[in-house]
C-alpha cells in the first residue's frame, strides 16, 4: 500500500522575490547533508513503536487559548478558551485491509461565554477492503472537517466561535470488480455513492452516484495501448436540481521510450449541466507522462469539454533534501468543495521524500508523523480551504509546495491560486455566487522550524491570503504570523506554546486578533 501523498501577489516580481527569500532563509537554516538527514530519519524510525501490519495510537490533547478576539470579527470580544481533544489514529497494511483512520473529538469551553460551549468532530479515513482476493474490492472514505462558509469571511482555524465556520461531512462508498479477460485485456466495473452535507443552512448538500465500466490493454511494457471508459453520474442537490452526465471516452497511448508516454483522447458526453434538457458534446484531448528518473515525474492532460478547456498538470521532483510539487487543475466543481481524506498536506509532501528511506508504509507513516509532531508543525498546510458553494462552477486551482529538509531544520513554502467562474447564472442558491460571477483567491505560507535539542524545537509561520469578487469593493486580505516552541515533556507527552497575530484589512471582514495558547498532548 502507498498511503495518499496526500499567492500569488499582484505581479510576478513580488512572487519571485518571496520565493527567493524563502529559499535563501531555508538554505541558511539547512546545514545538514542528505546523508545526515537519512541517518537521523532512520534513527527516529527505530525509536518509534512499530508493528508490521497494524498501528493503533490513542491520544488526548488539552489546549488553552487567551485571545483578544474570540469571534474573529469587528466586535473584538476577548475570551479564555479551553479545549479537550481526545483522538485515535489507526493505520492498517494487512493483506485484506489497507488504509488509515484518524478521528478527534473537540470540546470547547468559553470562560466568558462569548459564544456557547461547543463540540465538533474531525475525521479523515480512507480504506480499501479486498473482499475477494485480487477480484472484488470496496473503497470507503470519510472526511468531517471545518470549512469556510464564504470566501470573504474569516479563515477557518478550528474555532467554533468563528461565524464563517461550518462543519462539513463527506462519506464515500465504492464497491468494484477488477480483473483480466484473457492475457491482454484488463477490466474494472465500479459503482460509487458519495454524500456531502454541511451544517450551514443556506448551503446545499449533494449526493452523487457514479457508474463506471473500464476496458483496456494490460500495462505490460507494450508500445501501443488503449482503453475505453463508459460512465454515468447523477448529482442531486438538496437546494438545487439534479444533474445527469453520461460520458464515453476512448484513449490511445504510445510509448516513445520507457520514460515518455503520449496519449490521445476522444469521445462524447451528454449532460443537462448547462440547460434543463440534455445536450451532447464531443470530447477531444491529448496527454503525456514523462518520468526521466525515480525522483522526477511530469504528467499533463488537456481536453476540450462542453464547458471549454479542462486540464490536469502534476509535476513532482525530489533531490537529496528537497521535495517540490506543482499542480494545475481546471474542471467542473459541483456543490460542496469537501477536501479529500488525508493525514494532512504536509504529511503528503514529506511522505514523498521519506519513501526513498523507508518502503514500509506504516513505518514511514510513523516516521513522518513523529518528525512533524516533534517540530511542532501543522500537518495540514493548506494556504486556504475551498469555501462552501451550492452552484456549479468552472474552477482552476494552481498550487506550488516546497519542502527543504536539513538535519535539524525544515522549511516549507506553499503558494496557491484559484479562479472560480459561475457556470449557470439563472439559479440563486444562497452562496457567494448569488452576487458574484467570478471569485479569485490567492495566498502563500512560509513555515520555518528548527530543532534546538533532540527534545525541543521552535517554529515560525508567515502567511497571507486574499479573496476578490466581481462586486466592487468585495475583497478580503488576511495576514497571519505564528511563533511557537515545542518540547517533549516525557517519552510520549509533548507541550507547545504559541503566540499568534492575525490582521484582516479587507472591507468585507475587517478584524485583528492577538492570542497566546498552550497545548499538552499525550499519546498512549
């Protein structure tokens, strides 16, 4: 099993200067060699409790925050917030069950009752069950997380006092058959149902059902390859209408060399996405996969679709002590933008680096999580979360992430940009697109961490995010600075102290906050 891997400024010069500054700071903080990094990582792995096929770790955290603005709004109401957070992490790599389950329950008590006491959940789970050996499988995934209701409100930081905070859940079940017909043809028949809901009353939930039949040549080093996919999707919105899409897509691939694969795509699709009645449209596209080495991979695909051009670009590169990843995706976003199940975006980035040091997925998971926790870094390094929407949009998302890993220091830089354009303006479904035909977001986050001793570290985070709508003056800019110290109190107990300063100076949601927090976490 391979666990999921899982700002642009107003001109390019500012963006390039920020990147150069980040690289310069990171390089100065990274005196260790790649060999030293490997030795240190393997030493950490040996100190981590390990089981070959199953790893279970309960935990509990207590967090106390003194904040000058508990509601993150212009009122500036201060409060003391105490949170108790029990949790459980399970990773499985058995013959029949492969995946992970991470759950935590959050209870928050407000001393001055600036908001009611609150309980909420966080879940990330993704499991593959092998029901019949090498034949029948079941994918199960679930995400319960906080998401911003509006692109122009305060960013979600896990606090229920945030008026822009919504608890969103998404669960997916997908049974499928996979196998071969003869010696040259592979097949897959799959059904999937996914239900996404939010506790924001004016945002739509959506239930999607997908059917897929795939036939294709076996990937056994042949120069020519082919595949045919027939799919049907039904998306039923609680505050909107039902959208049906049927697609037939054929693909032909040609291996120019062992490192370069070219492909061509053609087909047709029928949908009522743009009108009450179904309309048919042709599909045409090209693609390429280039992998010059085990450390570098570039994939590109572009298609002509009923809404215009769609594309998917992924570039990944690793060196002795760096991990680079760039993605550029454009396509349809239907309904809620619930995030995918993952142990965190920083985990996904570092997992790609440590894969060359540790092949076993459970041992590698423990290694990566231990390093993240020891440095006091946030596992989820998203610059901004996708806001809730009930409307269908054409969305382009570009993300660049970089991690530089030294013997005692780590630096990460994340840059994101998204552009969402309303697809059908005739419907008014209660979200930001009732008044905006286009919403653009961009931001960046620089995080630096340095291990002072084997048991203590310091970290600093700087970031900015900006959202701009088509309504004149509808714009927000949020800047955040966090400085923290993390230490190992006992073998399985850690303590963290953080100070935080947030400034929001956009006309849509102006506020500021200063806070200090202490966190104690024990892992059983």
